[in-house]
C-alpha cells in the first residue's frame, strides 16, 4: 500500500494547490489551501492578469475521508482585468474541480447523483449524512434535475 501526504491528496484536485493548514476532529477534516498560480485568465476576455486585487475565502465540501466530512477553505485570489476594452473589472481564480460559487466539488456532486438515483431523496440524504456527506434534500433534487437535463 502506498502512503501519500495531505499535500499529494489535495494535489489530486489541482497540482497548483498548496496546503497551509489542516485540522482534524471527530466529525470533520478541514484543509486551508491556496493556489500557487501567480496569474489567471479573465473569464470574459481570456487575457491573463497578474494584478491581484484582493483575496477571499471560499469553502467547499469534498468527498469524505473515513466517514468524516471534508471541507476545503480556499484562499482565492481576486485579480484585476488589465484589458481596458473588457467589461469585467475584477474576477476570482477559477478551479476546474468546482463550479464557480459552488459549495461542493464536481466529484462530490457526481457521487451524490450516482448514489441517490435508486433511492428516495429523504433516504439518500440520511444515508449521505451517515458517511460524512452533508447535503440537503432540496440540493439533492437540484443536482438530480441538472444531471437529467445533461
């Protein structure tokens, strides 16, 4: 069996992520992470910017580890678009493992949908809570609707 570090575990989401802190308690595992990228493309004009406007913390849930709920607290850089013709003034870093403003990683949403298809939403929510996945019935139904339209 191969042992991996927490840094390598987080690196599986995105190789440019760095773990700043880790906290484990009886119900949760929480990672404080940031991107090592010094630039990011504007979502509108796609021009890369290195001009940092600020930072904010975005918290998302990932797949559980040993029945513990996993949270990623990402220190997101906010960049200023340097293209004078672009209507976007500032924008946050984009991470491929989650949708913008999402509260869960894409792989967690996919797991939720896959494991809930043959259950009632109430049963699925109860089962998810038992294995460390925090999801509400309304969110579960929204994920399933979005999945069925794809």
